[in-house]
């Protein structure tokens, strides 16, 4: 029996590739491993085997204006850049999380570095950011100036959005270059309003509730000035609210397009070809519930597998809404944890529990 193991990462427990290796360890059958991701953290690793690119490391501005070493990959002239490498929430201590002051400047610095290493096509993954700056940090690093009433650059973070009076694009680095941008994201939030970047994701990034309205209004001010400068409205496009408005900046100022991260990754790693050859597909991530059906990796795998009538079994550390998930088409939904322990222990023991759960399931059912 041929098994295809195509997991997303189990955050803080194991990578997508490591999860596949646990399946390989559990079974004597032929197991093919294809790591997957949906545009968030782990996308770079998921693509590395398939693209066989070269990794680069560069020191850039961290979300709190310190320095951090960020990693990206170039394959031919395509750069794969995870925004979380430069402005990720995981780069901050709990007390440092405040999206009013954090910046995406480092993402732009990564783009510049990749350009100087030969990249002309850029795929930027938008998951896991600590920012809510509308992308002005990234754009500042690319030469676009956001100026206040004294013709001085505003602070490249959410605090600076409301202070913008004029926008100068004359020094944009790529205005005479043939470059293209794709933003990979797994959300459809617009830039503004109750379903936008600030209200939905701001609290997760340390924005206090009483600040939300003020910051959203500042973001609207930025969007209005941007639309005047660019001659087109982009704020309602689904996904422009991703990564605190980085999606908006990429679509509007960089002429890029937003695509579902899972679909980009699945095409690049040739997922459909692997599914065709498999007898059964196993997938999963750290937690699965009804939100999985909104486009997360296991659901993406299920949708592709249905095209070829292949059964899909999903494994996760935390499981809810089993009936709903089975109704959607998963053959089985398995929790890898037999007993609930403290979170740190479960994360540490995750690989062992995944291997045991897979072995037990296949011994009993296949």
C-alpha cells in the first residue's frame, strides 16, 4: 500500500516534514512525504525540497526596530520570502507585542537583498506577522516615502499611518525594473472595518481594544491617500488585510496579486501527481476543528484528494467538531494525544504520539 503523508506543521512541536517522517517511521509500507503549508510559517521549508533553491541569510530590522537574521530562498529568479522571518509575532517577547509600534521594514529589506542576489519574481507569505502598519514599513525599505506635514518621514509603523500627509514614489527601487509579486495568504479579510486587519488581528498582536477604532481610522486615512496617489481603490479586495495590511501594500503599490497560499504551494510541490499514485492520504496539523474547513491545509488536501477519489485520514494534537469534519469528507479524524497533559509536555511528545497514532490506526484499519 502506498501512503502519501502531506502535513502542515504542528506549531512548536514538529515541522511538516518531521510529521511525514513519523508516518514513515510508523509504517512498513511505501510512504511518500510532501510537506505542505498554507502561506504562513513553514511555507519556506515546505517548498525547499520541491524547488531546490539556495538559502540566503540577511540581517534586517526586526518588528521592534532591533536586528534579526532572516532567511529566504531563491530558485532561479524566484525569491520565497516569509514575512514572519522579519516581522513575525514569534520574534517578540510577550511584553513586546504591540502592533501600534511594530514595523514591516525588515520584509522590504529582505526583498532588496533578494533583488541584489538576482531575484526578479517574489513570493511573499503573509502569515504570522506582528505588525499592523499597512505595509508602509516594507514600502519604505523599497524607497517609497510617507511624509508628514513637515515633509519628514513618518514612523514606519501603525503609529505613523495617521500622520501621513503626502506620498513620494519617485525613489521607488523597482520603477524601472521588470519584477513581479505574489502574496500568499490564507485569509480573506479586507483592509478596513470590523472584518479588517485591525479589528480582527490587532488584539492578537497586542493592540488594546480602546485603540482599535483609532488605528482603523488611521489605516483608512492611509488608504485614502494611497488611492489618491495610485488612482485606484484596493481596500475591499479580499486578503488586503492579511499581515496587518501587507496584502494591501503588495497589491496596490507593488502591483502584485493575492493567492491562496495552499494552492501556490500545492502546485509548486506537484501535490496532485503524488495523490494520483497514493492508495491513502494522511494529513494534519496541530489543531483541527470546523475552522479547518475555511481553507486550512488539511481541507485543501481533502479537496485535491476528492478529485481522484482517494481516502484522507487527518491526525492532529487537538481535535474538535469530528462529525462536521467527517461530513466534509475526511475518512477518519484522529487525535494523537491519548491523554491530556500540560501543553509543554504534549508539544515535546508530539512526534512520538503521532507515530503511535498512525501505527495503531493502520494496524486496526488497513
